């Protein structure tokens, strides 16, 4: 009995898919196959955009168009990827979405994989809910990957259930804008549900899935994320999972409808610029160039802790109660490669402020 979970946006959606699999279907021997992009933050993968099979060594073929990423696989430098480590730490099979042939290519991959696996269920999972974007929302930052998977799932002749976990947690669509589109609640994550991925949360950079796990553990407040310091409310609705009608999602998502016949990623990007006004791969290209020009910053407790105290005081004045280590890394003007060292230094020096996997900004100094 095989299950297929499509991680709509890649990255943290793949981690959330593993948590969802255990929560909804149990943590027995029959683990789901998770189909996901190899598309990570620049601090993990300094090469803009998603990776394809040619960017790895050690992949294993599942079908002619679909490759598995085993623990032994490695991205070819300078590319990076979290997928091999996920495969090493989690019992699931991770299959790679290759977006280079546009929506037509992703549809073909889905059809081949479904034909090969004959899964008992297929879930399309998005953390946050930006897969429901129209395309003109001012807060929208990364519509491309979600639109591609939605467009492909909408063309496959198989029943696919669209699930939104942690509505509003990605900061792309406010929860108030999502409420009218969310269907029935399927599940509310609990601390027990987080246990299967707890080790992954210690190193994986996903902010939305990190907040999803934290709220499942009972954390409430306001979390500041991303380089821009976006405030995300952590509320009782944050750890919920809702079903959404896939056809309704397609009717809302103008980009997904427009790219259905695309045969290249360049075509998808062009339509994203036309409909949404931007392509997030362009953003990554520009930021990668900017990062190359930044001088390295020394990481030491003597200079870091005063800077942290200043940041926390300002964040406290904004009503912020938590933040991510990704945001801290950028707020303290550190290089993305220093994120893990920063995390260890802070947890070692102030363990009481570590609310896994978030950093707690206490009410007083």
C-alpha cells in the first residue's frame, strides 16, 4: 500500500509532508513517497533556482522521468541540497520534481510516478497557503513552484487532495484572506506529530515548517522571519491542516492556469513576470550577486551578544516574541553559511531562550 505526497513548494513542504504522513497515516513500515523540488534557500544552495537531476550524482531512477534522491546522493558543487540529508534521517522515499520542461514535464513525471506506484492516496501539500494566491497580492513572494505543481496536478487523471497546513505561516497570504477558501479541517498537529521530524528541525532552514512545528508544540506569539523581518502571528489556527477543492484553487490561481501548456522553465518564469510582476528566481539571482559582494563577518560572542541584545530590544518594541535563526543570521549581518554556528553559540549561551526550533525573545532583558 503506497501513498504519494506532493510537496507543492519543495523545501520545508517536504519536511511537513513527512510530519503529515505520520500524523494522518501512522508511522508504520509503509512510508509515503514524497515528490518534491530540490529548491533551497541561498544559504543552502548558492545557485539560484531549482536543481534538476543533472545537478546530482547518485540519483536512482524510479521511472524514465522521475529520480529518487537517496541518502548517498550528492549535489554537484557549487549547488547544494537538503534532500540527501532528509533521505538519510527520514524513512520516506524522496522523488525529485524536475521543472525544466515546465508544467508539461511535471505533469508527465506525476503521471509516470502514479502509474508506477498505483498509490492508495495522493495529497498535494502546501504550508502557508500561497498556492491559493491569485497572483496580484502585494505580499506574494514565491508563487512559481506552487503554481507549477498545482498546474500539473490539475491535469493528471487521478484523484488528488489539496491540503493547506499552517494557513498564513508563510507570510505570503494573510490568514484573513485565506479563511474563505479553506475547506474542512483535516487535522491539528500536536507535539506527538512533530516527534518524527524533530531531529530535522534542528538543522533544516525552513521558516514556515519550523513555525508549524513550534505552534504544534504550543508556541504562541509573533515570529519575525525572512530578511525583511516579516511578522507572522502564531495562533491556535497555525498548526491546523485544511482540505481545499483543487479545482477551486486552480480557478483562483491565474499563474497556474496560464502555465499549463508550458514546456520550459523559462516560459514559466516569463508568465510569472507577466501575471505576478516578478519571478522569484530573478530575486534569487539578484540576491546571489549581492551576497558575493558582502565582506565576511567574524562570528564571536564578544561582538555578537551586544548586537543580539540591541536586535532583541528593537524586536520587543515591535511586539515580536520569537524569531528564526535564518532571520537572526541576516539581522546580525552574518553570512548564511554561519547560521549553524550562530545557532550553536546562542543555544549554548542562553539555552532557556531556545523554543525549538525558534528563538524566544523574552519580555525583559
